[in-house]
C-alpha cells in the first residue's frame, strides 16, 4: 500500500484477516489437511475455520515473498 503517513494503511492491513468471508466446509477441510500434514494443527482444534494469513516483514523482497532463492 502506498500513501502518506496517517492515512490508515496499517489499520486496513491489520483488519484484513478479520473482514474476509468465512470459508466453506470443503475449504476448511483442505486447510485442515494441509496444517495436519505440516504438523501445525493446534492441539484440541478439530478443524481450521479461519482463512490462513501470514504477516511478512515490511522489508521483504519480492523474491523472498514468492519463495525464490539463490
């Protein structure tokens, strides 16, 4: 996001995970399977209901964001 300081860029970025639509059951099962295979499924939670999101550091390069390396 681009703009002068104080225009709400950070506010929108922090609120984005909470204003996205809910997942359908088939999407929830797919995400739960991925978390389970990666051994990241939280203890005591039968399935993931929230869309996964990551918060990369603001200085990340384009190559680092998409997973390319040397």
